């Protein structure tokens, strides 16, 4: 399966992904700028903030309480479809996911 | 069982005292990075008889330790590198000091209870609201330097600025930055250094003094809540000990001092020292200040202020091919990880444009990732912006060589003598 990252400067980075991996792990493995993941998926740093398109967000689902709090505290203003990419565990249904990387307008 | 008063005399299993381990001098900083490079090449995981710790130097192994919360307990993090005498511990207990774990030295249950509360205040968005206040503090200090031809940047700037920023977070006006420095110095010395006798006794008195200050502060905020850290924790607590106890709140307030002060002081001192030592990099920043955030990261990577961190094994483990028993002390070399030649090309060169600089682990990794990281970055960025604007020709004072903070864990220049307006050739 493949997922794609759209970066702040308009680049599109496609990456091979494996079910079970997190979106953050795929992003850092592919060297996507703007997704850092300093706390390795512990919801402790907010440096893997991303947003999804509406239809993809519906598929992936909303954040849990701790994740929602961390999104509120991240230095990029969260949107209605924001997630911490470390908390999105990929399944085959996510093939073709498009992930927007901050900062966004 | 791990205690918070001793790490020294635990059984360590059969410990091979290699030549490299024998040569390790944990409190010495001259030749520090040369030794790490040698260890990474020859014996990346070794045992130090001097402190009875296994030392882990390669990035891959450091990340593995930091990621494995089940095999490596954080409970040892604030234990003294050298054990406290029993009567010293008793005196602290009698004085009301709590040895209960707080954020940095707690494992799963306690940590997952405390961290989300602390994070409600200690986060990037909150820190950003202090940016202009921080800039004003920095500008005051720069103005005080005036036209001095030679100045110690640590005394004039980098020591007091983080202390004043902490005072902002804690909402306190009745305490001098120098008092915070005294408390923090003693706290660090007794935990991470090798104090003895009267020095240790004095550190204990200072520790109790600060603990009691934090108790009074929390008691005051119970009656007079403000827009500050303690007030927010008390608000979250809502009078419910199951959420947070008063001792938890005091401990979290207490912990912010060391976590947010000396670390930033040292990181900023290291950054300025490195930049002035590699003049072409200083000139690159002058020419393109948009590189400052990346230069801050390179400072954190090249010369981390927290060079080592600690864990204790909860079971027998193998790190980098070396078998380590249960109950063993592990010293994680963050400085080693940040200078691993497998990841960072020419790692001892300071490169303000280094592309993969954010792969450093100066703030740790995993669930204990530094809550103050965005604040440290903000302070360091503002300090560099203001210094470069005010003193573009700053130079190291001729012949200056730093002495380093004498602890196993922290590294930073005790003084940093510079010529703010340059002119070393004329001198």
C-alpha cells in the first residue's frame, strides 16, 4: 500500500507503507519534512501533527482525549481534521491516504 | 528495589572491567567527545567501575533503551550518582522533603497520571505566549552589558534569563534569579556530582529551603489562584487526591526548576561557545538569520547540555550485543547518540545548515521526552537573535578555555568570556 504526504512547500512525497505501522513512522522513514516524531509516538511532543481530508478523516476517525489535548497544545493550530500521525495505525483500508503536513495556511 | 537515595552499591553481576571502562572519567569534560568516539569505535557498550554504570554510546542502542520502558526503569533518574549517607537522607525526610517519584523519575502508572496534567501548562502553545516577555528579559540583559569590552556571557545573560523565564511560569516575583541559581546548583551537585561532607550538608539545607518555598507557593495558590503553573495544577486537581495530591503539585513545581534552568543555561552557553569557536558558522548566521532555529538544533546536537541520562534494567537485557543483568544501572550517552558517525557526517563540525539535525536526542525520546523542549528552543532562538543583532562582531576572549559543570549528566561552560564588540586582534 502507498500513502502520500503533501508538504507546506507544495511537494508530494509518496511512500510505501505497511499495515500496522503508524503514519508518523512512515513519514520519518521517508524523510518527510515537518513530521518529526520526537517522542516516538508517546503523545508527548506534538511534532507529528498532520491533517487529513474530510473523507479520509471519517475513515481514520477522531483523536482520543489525550491526543486531542496534545493537538490543542501543538504550535500549529489544529484543524477539524487534525491528528497526531503517530496515533494513526495503518490498515489496508488506508491505502492511498493523503496526509497534509504543517504549517498550513 | 530502586531507592531514590542510593545507586552505588547494587550488585551488577559479573562486570568486565575493560581497559576502556577503566579509562572512563565521568566527571571530566576535557577530551569528552574524543573518548566517546573511541568508545563507539572500540567498545560501544562498556562498564564503568568508577560509577558502577553500563555506558551506552551508539545512537541505535540509546534509542533502543529510551524506547523500551518495560525493560528500563526511569526510577533511577534523580537518584544520586553517589549514594547519600543514611543520616543525610533522614535529615531531609525530617525536614519534610518528599522522595515520592515525580515526572522525570516515574514509570508507567505514576507517569501516565502526572504527565497529562503537567502538559496542560508545559506545552508549545503556552510557551509562545511568553515570547515577548522573554525577548524583553533578554534585551534588558543585553542593555546591561552596555559597552563593556569583555564580559562573561554566562553571568551576564545565560544564567539569569532561564531563571527569570521560570519565574514567569511559576508566577513569582518574590525570588531573585540568584536564589534560583543557588538552589539549582546545589540540587544538581548533590544528585549528579560528587559532593561530600559540609558541601553535601549545605546542598541538603538548600534543597529543603527550595522544597519549603515550593510548599508555600502551592499553599498560597490554593487561596489565591493566578494564571500560573501551580494554580493550573491545583485547578486540575479539584481537591481530589486521586487526580493529584498536594505533594504531587509541590513536586511538579519543584521539578521545573532544575529541568528548565541549568539545562537551558548550559545549552545556550554551549551554542554560543561553539559558534564563536567556528567563526565561519557565526558569519553564516549573521548573513542569514533565518538559519537561527536550525543553528539552535545544531547546538543541541553538537554540544548537548544533557550529555547522559539514566535508566535501570528491570530484567536481563542485551544492548549492542552486550548482556546486562537485571537491576543494573545504565548511563545513556545522549552526547554519543548526537555524535554518532553513522548518522551525523563529520559530527564534531558545527554546521548551522545541517540537514538531519533534528535527528538528535538532546531532549530524550519516548514518553519522557522533555516537556520543556519548545521553551528551551524558544529561549535559545530569541537569545541568538538578540545577540547577533546587538553584538555582530562578538569574539571569544583571547586565550579563553572553558571550565565545565562538574557533573556526570550535564555539560556547559561555567564561564564564557567574550569580547562583545570584537577587537581581539587589536588587544
